[in-house]
């Protein structure tokens, strides 16, 4: 524990300000990270909806070649880890990775368990519930969106009429984007927040220390020097002149010092608490 008055006046506020700034920065980073992740999921959900709408005409015409080209072009975009469409049974029908075509997905995978957790598969989910985060087989962090392709009237009324009107979901589009750009942005923001936190600490602690030194420490130091001088017998020294409690304490001590000086110069004078008659009796 600090023993000096200066250390006791500066160290606790510095520790309190440091803790407050660190906690605020951690909370702010957490909120910003959540907002950025939600924005990334929203962007990917909009991208998946755009792909589904773009591929709708090819689906209505049963144009598999066009649909395959759409998925291939999407999969070749920078940051896209996978893009695929699988049917209701979980068989991958179209994929940007040709080696995955024809594979049967496990219902316990991250993209399937949300809908297949119960005895009856879900046919609709909220936008944020469609997202999942995982590490793929290449060790990369991925944000994936699973969007169902619904059997709308123009689908079961099409000329091919492959699907029954009772079938609500025809298949699912699954697209995964790399988290690397998001993590890079978060790392840059984290570094800048650390620098900002250090700047705030330096400025705050430095400012508080300067104000304490000017308004508290220097007056107390002068008062302590004055009291020490009076204690040593230097009664001619003037008390520090301040208009606060330190000044009042200095003036009170100065008055006591003057009274002490007068008593030393007039030893026969009666003290304020002693009656004059008692002084005459002693003489």
C-alpha cells in the first residue's frame, strides 16, 4: 500500500480509471463484434436469396446446365468456401466442388441439425437461425447460410410438373463464406481499440495527476512545510494563502503560532482560561 499522500491521491484514481476504461472497451468491442457478425450474416442471407431468385427461372425450365453454371460461378467468387444445392433427401445435386455431387449429407451436420433436431423437420426458420459458424475440413472458419427452396405455385404448375403441390420444400441452397475478412477487420479494430485505450489512460491519468498536483498536492505540501517550520521555531514564516480548507487550516495554525509567540514574549500574562486572581495568588 502507498504511504505518501501523493501516492494515495494518485494511485487509487489511476487504478479506478484504468479498470473503468478497460471494462468499457471490452464491452464496446463485444457489442461491435456482435453487430459486425450480424451484418455479415444479413449480407450473406441477402446473397443467398439473390442466388435462389436468379436460379428460379432455370429451375422452372428444368435447365440443369444453367443452374450448374450459376452455382459454379458463385463458388468461384473470392471468399466463397462452398456453394451447393441439395434435395429434400439431403443428396447434393449441384455444387461448386464437383466431387461433392451425389453425396448424402448427414442430418447431424451443423447445417442440418437445426431443422432436423425434432421428429418433424422444420420447413421455415428465421433469418438469423439460418446461419451457422463452423470450421471446415480445410481448417478455415466459415459462416454458412442455409436457405430452403420452397415449392411455390409456379413450380408445381410448371409444364414439367415434377413436384406435388403437397411438397412444401423442394431443396436447400447452402452457401458458405470465409470468416477471414471479418476476422481481419475485427483484429484491426481490436488493435486500434488497444491504442485508443492506452491513449485515454495516459491522457486521463496524466490530467488527473496534474490537477491533483496543482490543486491538492502542492497546497498540502506547502502547509506541511509551514507546519514543520513553525514546529522548529520559525514563527515569522507566513502561512500559505489559499481560499479553501487548506487555507483555513493554515490560517488557524498561524493564529495558534502567534498566540504561542505572544505567550513566549509575555510569560507573566494570564492565559485565556485562567482567572487573573489566581495569577495574583501565585505571585
